[in-house]
C-alpha cells in the first residue's frame, strides 16, 4: 500500500495511528523538576500525535545542565510523570520518556553540592552554555565549566542511573523510553572523537566509543523490552564545541548494533535543523535504511510536504515535529485538513507558565 504521513505505523510493540511524531522539546517549566497538572494538560492537548516524545528528562541530579527541567530519579517526579502519562492515555495518546544526561554541558552552579560536571574526558565544550539560577534568585545562560573525566569504575553506576530511570518510567506508565544520545550531550560526547580522549575500553576506536551507548541501550532494554526502546542520534551536528572526525563510521556501526538488538526506532536529529549546517544526503539515509531494520524517524524543520516525500521515497518511516508542535496542539488535524499552522513564539519557548504553552488555539 502507499504509505502517507497519516497512515498507521508499527513501532516495536506499539501501533501508531499516524506518523506525525511530537519531538522532544525542552520547555523549562518545572521549577522543582516535578511535572504537574500544567504538563499533563500540555501533553494531553497533543495526544493526537502518533507518538509523543517527552522533553529531555534528567536521569540523576548530576545529569542536569539546565534548571527548571524535569527529572525521573525521585518518587515525586515519578508520580508527576504518572499523572502526565495518564492524561495522555486518557486522551487516546502514546508517550515515550526521553532519558537525558548533559555530561559536560553543565557547570558547578547547576550541579548537586557544587560538584564538577562529568564527561568522557576533561575537555570543556567551548562556547557551550548551560542555564543556571544565581544566588540572587535570577536565572540565565552561563558558560559551561571544564568537566572531570569519569573514572572507569564509575561507569557501572552511570549505567545504573539509566536503568533506574527506565524502571521509574515503566512504573509511571510510559509506553517507551528514548535514549538521548544526540545534541552533544553525555552519550554523544562518548561517541565523538573531539570530546572523548579516553584510553580505556570506552575510548579510542569506534567500537570503544560506542560501548557506553550500547550498554545503556542494553540496560534500559532489560527493563522495558527492546521493542519499547528508541534512541536519538545527531550525526554531523556541531554544537556546544563538539567535533567528530568519524561520524559516518560511527553511524554505520551503531545502526548495525542497534538493529541486532531489535530496538523499536532510531530517531535522527538532522544537522541542519536550525537552518544551518550540512544536509543529510539521500545516500546516507538509504545506507541507514539498509543497516537498521527498525523504524526510522527524522527530525529537522519538516513540513507536511517534506515528511510525505520522505515516506513516499521510502527513506524514513515518520517525521518528528518540534516547533510546529509547540504552536499547534492539533497538528495532526491541521495536516489532515491542509489547514494553516499557528506560528510559535520563541519568547515563550522556555520558562514561565501556561502562556505560550497550553494556550495555542486549535482549529
Ligand atoms: P537557548 O540557547 O535560548 O537556551 C538553551 C537552554 O537554556 C534551553 O534549552 C533552556 O533549558 C534554557 N533556557 C533558556 N531560556 C530560558 C528561560 N527563560 N527560562 C528557563 N530556561 C531557559 O536555546 P535554543 O537557541 O533554542 O537552543 C540552543 C541549543 O540547545 C540548540 O542547539 C539545541 O540543539 C539545544 N537544545 C537541546 C535540547 C536537548 O537536546 N535536550 C534542548 C533544548 C535545546
């Protein structure tokens, strides 16, 4: 049959009613890191999405680089997320929790007890900023500090943080989890040659640099089942001072390894998502298709038309929409009717309350 953006799609254990995915979107509206009624309302408004992927969620206090972002490492956070998932399910939706650790994109002032952020190597993300709250109560962007390199014997506890986060996600009722291995945060810092100078089994070769990501995928798969696990990757992206000499070789290896593990989906954040940066080639997409048997989701300033073309060409199975989903809770219905979209207001992307969050109009 001829598949379109609005045809159903099997993703692991789930059948999505359409291929319009809500991308993970940091909104920084949980001052105490606990999602509540406002988040439940916001996500439930968007339950028509084939799949909602949550905003990036800290797996531990150390994982954090931005204040006002939610966590999944306390009972209160788990209870808050349970409320969110219930609201989404009651509205007929499906939802994945994105598991996040920022690694070196942080600073002592955002870390518990003022500790130094951790990373594969003690290399600062040049030009990167975190978001901090200052002693006078104000908040703002702040240059990241130099991290310390994780000791080899600390890695099992780090993986366990992911495992425990997945257990909480499962208990909270999430349909899936997404491992955030993109956007120059901790897991991509391990993948990239420019941030990983380790000489142990987590650094050096492609196989070694990929080891942590695959061990994290295995740990969360034990909890959820691999068919309820997805991963987000952003090959070729160069933000937060991250550089990588071997992104293509790494993608080839990861795609094959992830395919063997039978995870549900691979979600690619395209390097030109801001409008700058290199474009993914069709050859790259075809190559990924051959190496990875699961569902392929692409994200990066998609329109309905571009998403239809991606699916019609067989290069991807679904498209994730970020900014369009901020401004259009009924995005699927708008696509169905070919209706115009609301424009997002960047001044209310982060922080604040209901304004610019739950008050965008539906058709
Ligand atoms: P930005 O540089 O304006 O802000 C970066 C971060 O600071 C935000 O994600 C938010 O956490 C925080 N922040 C900013 N203003 C805030 C406010 N008023 N109140 C509370 N928190 C606030 O963000 P941008 O220009 O949209 O994105 C910059 C880069 O950050 C992009 O390259 C993007 O890839 C990355 N990003 C990644 C994630 C993720 O992967 N989890 C989330 C958001 C942004």
